[in-house]
C-alpha cells in the first residue's frame, strides 16, 4: 500500500488514531480497537460530534492551565453548534494571547480543536450556508451527507489535539481517546 492509500480511504477514526498516537506505537496498538471499517458517513458524523464535544473539554483544560477560564464546553451536536464553538475558541485564543508569558503549546491544542470545528461546520445535515426556502412555510432546501474529506479533517485535527493534550501532561492519549469514542463504538 502506498502512502496515499493510507490517507485516501481513511475514516474519521483512522485519522484520529493515527494523529493521536503518531509517535507512540504502543498507544497506536492500544487505540486500534477504536478504528473500524465503517464507511457510513452518518455514523462518522456522530463520531465527529462526540470528538468535538470531548475536544471542547480538552481545550478548556489547556486554557485553564494557562489562566483562561469560561470556555464553552456544551456538547456539539450539529454543524451550527460546531461553527459557533469555533468562533468561541477564536475568542479564547485571543484572550490567551493577552496572557503574560508564553502559551504556544496550549494555543496549538486549542487551534487544532478550532480547525476541527470549522471543518465540522460543513458536515450537515444541512449544507453550510444554505437557507431554508419559504414557499408554503419554512422548508429545508436539501439535506446532505457529510463529505469524507471533512470527516477525515475532523479526525486528524482532533487526534492532533489529543496528542498535544498528552504533551502538556493534561491527559493520556489512550484513556482520553477511548473516553471520546468508545461510547459511539
């Protein structure tokens, strides 16, 4: 299998595990039960919501460690909430940048969660930027299936966030990885 083959057919979970355990074969082996062969994009979208909800907690841990409080940790359940969470994390990153000292490691974790939220804003079920039509009352234009590339991006960014959480000493790749996805297995 070529390098491209590893990345092209990957699911959200594959990308998450690969990014989270990128330097640790033991962690990758222990997280392997989280990966699956499911190509069902709806199930992967549910995994994305679970990861983003947990990722908000990871971002809050990192921000608290740097002295920034009041991070929104409510569950992410749809693309609109994901977009709002990304906007909130942008504000938290600005607040972090105003704190005395250097907080690059915390900022990189929060930025990974923010990027995942922006990618998740396109997962639907309503396509991002679409408005409802008003012919005989409000109606949804059309529901869409999530694009695999957006799901893969969410998995990669959230794996990166978990990796950085462990580097900060605020979490454990295996324990936190299972807590994020095991309920959806």
